[in-house]
C-alpha cells in the first residue's frame, strides 16, 4: 500500500509539472503555434479525452506530470502555425513560459503560507529560547517574551538588538520586555566571553508573526520565491567556499524527496498554523520544489528549456539559425545524459539514503 507521503509527492509533482507544461501551452496559443497534444501523464497513451481547436487532450499510462507536443517541434514544418515557422521571439516566449509558471506557482504556495500563519514582523524581536545559566535565564526572560527596548532605546529588529547588546559587553543593561499584556524590565550583564554556541545574553530569537491579508501575502510570496531562487543559485559557490558540505546539497531522486516530505510532515507546526487547513511545512517543501523546477529548467542544457533558449541566441543575435537536425541531435544526446544522471541519482537514494535531522 502506498504511503501518505508517496501519494502526496506523486500528486504534487504531477501538479507542478502540469503547471510547467500549461505555461508552454498558454504561450504557444498566444503566439498562434498549434498545440497538437496536451497529455496528462506520459505515454503510452491510454485514451483521448477530447479534441478542441486542433489540440488532442489525452490521458496516458505513466501517472506523473504531463507534456505538450507542439506542431513542428522536431521537424522542419513550413506551416505558419508550426513552432519551426514561428519567429525566434515567439519561440523564446514559449520556452520561458514553463519555468516562469513554476516560479509563479511557488509564489502562490508561499502566499498561502503567509495567509495561514502571518508574516514576520521584522521590527520586533521574539525570544524563542534561553540558554541554561545564561544572563537572560538568570534575569527571568522567558520564551515568548518580546524585547522592545535596551536602556529605554527602542529596538528595531534583530540586528538592532544585536548591536545594542554588543555595544554594552560587561556593562549592566536594562531590557524592556512585552509579556502578553504586561510590560516588564530586566537587568542583566551581557557576557564578554560567552560559551561556544551561545550569544552575549544567551537567547535564541526570531520575529513574531502578524496576520496579513491577500494584498500583503501576494508580494511576500514573490519575495520568498526570489529568496529561494537566490539560495538555490548560490549553492555551487557556497559548496566551493566550504560554507555548505557537498553531501548536504546533493540532488535527490523520488525516494529522497519522499523522505524529505515525510520529515516535513513530522516537523512541529508553528502555533499559528495549528488549525490551518494545509500543513505549512509541506507547502514550503513543494514551493521549494517548484522554484527548483523553474530554475533548473533555465539551465543552458539543450534538453531543457534553458538549452532551447541558448540554441535560439545565434538566430536572435546573428540572424543565423542552427539547422534543426543539429539541434535535435544535441538535444537527444543531452536528454540521454540527463536520463542516465536521474537514474544514478535515484539509485543513490537507496545506496546512500538522505540523512535528515532527528
């Protein structure tokens, strides 16, 4: 019997791949390139659902994702509604549309998270933990306290709090704290030489969450998508610089994704998300997958959308088109290499399973 995580993964991955293909489909329609087939799942074909406007909508036997087959995609078709006959800018739009749809889907998922749990109030600082024996614990600070001032100077975020505390190492300071409906003050002395892994006053902190409406959640969703894309693109540099261990950033296959999804399902939810209709950890996991699909597909590898865009550049810049037979040959070779790589990555999931925090 299939596990809950396996079902979730298959359904969500299929949806994200379909969203990607829908982007190609919509763009092709906009530039009047004929879509010969829009398939749910991958061939072999199970049945034709219906035909409309020259497009056959099909159901296929391999139940993961889908595909779009464009007229003149793999052959030199001279008809005006073929991909081969479309101008390079129209083809560029079609190839870009899939990855863009994945990034839009990620932004929508992140927006759903913000709608459910709220957004961080970056101007306020929430104490999430106090280290045993630290100045903060000794003074009486508790998880859930919000630090509003240091020596009666208002605190404007975590960096500001950090600067104010480290400007008074070894000197008594007064912290003003909001605890539920009360305003309290605590005196303590920031340590000049705290134990390894602890800060000067011994707290872990974050920003409290505040409710947001749809008009705020949507731009926040785009900001979170941008942050995820930036993090993904910085991974190679972080690995080379030694900031991230290579094994911590290795690609994973379906089993690895299922294991990571299981971990996301088991993570403790924020208090604000306890009654939310969707698990925000799972939404965040699939938002990250959607960002990854979008960014990876933009890599200049001929079998991917980014590679198809790269093959367009000589035509756009030099007005010289690479013969389709050479394009198809390069695409076929890189596609075979990608399939081999995916087989290796999926085997690696079993040989060396993904290590997740306990």
